């Protein structure tokens, strides 16, 4: 009775008197109602999710979507497929548009001379057009590849212009996407090429290209400072940040900063235990730090590791937030997106219940929740990250799987089961 008396006094501001029968009955009746309201209003979100396959690729309209989707100013999603289309045997790849309801339109099928195999997603520029890269193709030979790759522009209606064809000395095989910086120019990377002799076909480059197609090589990697650079992002300090898949003193990859005029600083060299082989773009979070993933490394899955999630300050202090262990995912090769609830959402290429990849949520402190395990029929092996669209839902591609084993586009709706929840938007 003592503890209950103290609780009643704190709620009602009155003293409970065992001899006051009326007050006793009133409090006994009100207590369950007030307790229910208190627990409901203070409940923490317990999100569930509804996963829907929006579209199954069929090869003729594309296959193997590997790049993240981008929501354009018309509300639709735009993306690329690595293969498929109407020419080139299995297809040279496509550019497509898909509505939030799942209606897909193929905007362009690559034919070889204008590029082959767009691996990365698109960026919508300030002029309303989309800009992207193809990993191969073009008119120039490039080592053992069928062309060194291209940079292209495509209108929302599908008119494509090739802006640049790489020639190996200025870069080769741009698997990464572009970022439009504050100066209006685009910045990107190539996996190979450049002037270094420390790699057979070059160690990769960082380049700047104007909207009109004038390209400048800003940096050629030399392996000691990195090899195979990934997609760049521009941080709030105006500098570009990125990662290299390999190279550095341990050959496990690096994180770097580069100014718009080409001055590069190595911020971190991975050692394996803290991650290895970062394969995706970084994201700057609301706390000002950068967050990313490594395909391999970490504390689990000897000898190579199942991959990690990390945080790094703009000054280069790295904290490993999470090591994947297999059942929760393997090889997070895509970048993260920070949602309105402050958490990060991402994908793993493998692992999960059927070893076909997962979708996960991770807090800034490193607590991870597996939200979905791919089963094949609903898609498999996502190579790309998620985009949170204007409807608050997450959208992304599955590289393979689906009805035709050519990949899928999916939507994940977060279902909120609390009365008062932080916004996801």
C-alpha cells in the first residue's frame, strides 16, 4: 500500500486516506485508464514492414539493376540496369523510369558505342536532366575491356547524349556514379586508368566534368593512397569524400577527402579488423559525421569477414559500429540512407535467412535490426542501397531473382505500431 499511495499522490496531488471510501473507489476506477494512457503515449516505436515487389524485369526491358534509384522532381523513380535491353545479346543495359505504383518505362537501351553496362545510378542535375556513367563501351579500346566507359546525359523523356568517352590515360571503367557539386560541375571516379604504373591497367582516377562534357583528371591513384575509388559525395564543408575499395598500406582500402581543385588527403586506412573493401558512397548524417559500409572485414566470418558499418569524422577518426555475422547479412556493398527517424537503412548482398541478402536498420549507436531477408522470388542479392521517397516508403532494386530471375524493384512500407512515433520522413 505504501508504494501505491505514493503513486496516487504524485498523479493527483492529494493524500490518500484509507478511511475515505469514495476517494478509494474513484482512484481504483481511474487508475487502469490512466495507466493505459501513460503507457500508450510513452511507448517506443515497434516498426514492422510490408514488403512488396513492384516490378519484375524480363531482360528485354532490363536485367540486373545495380545502381540506387533516384526520385526526380516529377515524383517518379529513375534508375539503370547493368544488362538487358533490346541489343547486345544479353543486353548492354538500360535507363528506366518507374512510378511509385510500379509502372515501368524503358527510356534507353545502350548499343555499345554509347556505352555498355551502367553499374551506378543516376543523378538529377539542376538543369532537370539525368547524368550517369557506363562501366564499359564507347569508341575506344581499354585493356581487356570492350571500351573504357562513358559519361552520359539523358533527358526525362529518354534522349541520350554521350558527353565523354574514356581513353584509359584519363580514366577507365567508371563503375561509380556522379555527384553534382556546388560549383555546378560533376565529379566522379574510374576503377582503372590514370598515369600510375603501380597497377596493370592503372589504379583509378578522380575526374571533374562540366555539363557540356569537358573533362579534367584531378587525381590518379598510385595504390599506396588507394585503388579502385568509389562514388563521391560533397560534405557540408564543401570538400568531396569517398573511399577506395583496395589499396593503402594494408590493401584493404581507404577513406579520403579531396578538394574541388584536386588536393587529396587520406583520412583512414582499413586494417581488416575495422573493415575491409568499402564499396559504396558515404553519407553525411545530421550529426555531421560520415557513415559507410565495408564489403568485407570486421570481427566475424573468418578469414575475410562479413562486412561492417562504420562512422568516420571529417577529421578521420573511425569507429566501427557493427560487424555482420551471416544470419544478419553478409557483404553490405551499398551505401546507407539516413531517414527522418535518425536511423540508417541499408542492404546486404548476401546472408540472411536464405543467404540471398537483407534489408536492415541501424541506429547511430550501432544497434542493428534485420527488416527483411530476400527469398529469391521477391528479389535477391541487392547491390544498391535504398531511397526514401516522398511518400515516406523505401524503394530499391534487387540485382537478381524475381519472376524472371532478372532482378526486381521493391517497396518497403514501415508500419508504425505506436501511438506517438518519430517521423520517418
